[in-house]
C-alpha cells in the first residue's frame, strides 16, 4: 500500500500497536523504522524502501 507521496505505508508497531512509526537514517546509508512511543527499532537496511519492507514483513499471527 502506498501513501500520496508514493512511499509504502508503514504498518503499526508489532509490540505496542502505535502508528507513530517512521523510517529514519540511523547511520550513513543505513535505514530503519523506529516506533516513537516504545522506541522499537526495526531491521536495518541500506535503502529506506528495504527497511520499510522489512518492518512491514510480519509472521502470520
């Protein structure tokens, strides 16, 4: 799913359920998604789109 800017929409945090999540550059050329309320950090990737895809990948629940 994409938002109006053409970026993939982030799923809520798998731990606290918050939708206040965002992809940030955590180091030079390393991206991860961070949940603001609980400070969970998703898997790092060299591209923002890859970090978003890793965050959105969920095991069947």
